[in-house]
C-alpha cells in the first residue's frame, strides 16, 4: 500500500533552522520521493518501509532536541503527482 505523509517540524527554540535542515537532510537520505515546501516536507512511498523509516528519524530528532513538535498528516495512496485542476 502506498502512503503520502506531510511533516512539519517545529523546534521550540530561537535557533530553529538547524534542526529542521538536519531533519530534512536525514529524510532525503532515505531514498523516498520527497517534495519540500516552505511550510512542510512531503514524503511518499510504500507504507511499511516509509513508516519504519519515519519512526527511526522521528525518534532521532526527538532524542536530539529538548523541545520539538512534529505535525504529521497521513494520506492513503501516493499523491506525489498531484496537479491542481483549478
């Protein structure tokens, strides 16, 4: 089963950019299809592999950062080729 995930990482500190960039670099290294926007990172792939990988990456950033919020949206199916029709 294919999965689309939207992630928004919010470190709760003044120097928030470095942890976000590090998290995105780790996601890029997973080999999944990734689309980055100014407000979120979208990642697409096979459900089991993607969720296993995300679990590891989320755990790593949570261990490294003292205070961080991660918003995650899941959509069943691969929406990486979505094109607005309006």
